[in-house]
């Protein structure tokens, strides 16, 4: 993506944030931008399981796992705009944000994802490598951690196990680091 394309996409995202609406019948993501303030499910492109707050936890430190998609509150997330292109992934039930835990600098091999306060720089992510479906209702992205951009949200080994804890892992471009936002 060229600098000009990035600037245009950032301006589009900012304008969507400024005039986002609460609940349209269909989410139009055809311009490869998410609609801030709308509820989304986030589906692994490798396992076809949804990002989920384990056991619907409302607690700080509650684990973020993958689980068969059912559309319940534990699988409903809002992408809150911080400053374009930064977003926070907030669960609608707990009102807490997805955050890696256990960061010890560049040598950290992987970090479990948990719920934490949204008022921390550790809760910031960018959505990269955007690809929208032809209908414009879903968007496939890589979710990169903004605090240390070497890490992306990852399904460990691409395993298709329910309740598997998701992680922040060094970005490698694999399918287990691709997510469909719908």
C-alpha cells in the first residue's frame, strides 16, 4: 500500500468514525474499512471459529479464546477507533478490551490474550492487509498489536480446538493470523 492509499484509507476510516450509525441491517465494509461503533463477530480464517471471551467472563484477565460461532454476547465485539488507524477490540458484554499479557520486550515468544481496561496502550491494534468480500459485508484482516508491531493475533498452530486461548505471536502472514470481521 502506498502512502497516498494509506492516507486515503485513513481519511475514510476517520469519516466513518465521525458519522457511524448504531445498527444498520447490513454492515457495508466494501470500502475495506470497518464501521466503528458497530457490533462485529471476529472469525478465524483458518479454523472458522469465533473470537470469544471464555465462559462469558466479565472479569479483568478473562481469557480470549476461539469457540464455535454462536453469536452470543461473548462473541460480540466493537472496534473502537482510538486515532486512525488504531482500534481497540471491546467486548460488548464486559466492556473490556482484548489485550496481550506477559510482554517482556522483543524476546517474548508469545502472549495470551485476555480482557483488560481499554485505557491502556496495550489494548491498541491496527487492521492490516484488508480484503473485503464482493458483497461488502465482511472484511478479512491481519490484526497487528500497535504497542509492538512484531506481534499479531494468532490461533496457536492453527488448531481447531474450542476454548483454545488466542495469543499475540510474531507476525508471519499465515492463515492462522487472518481474521474475518462480519
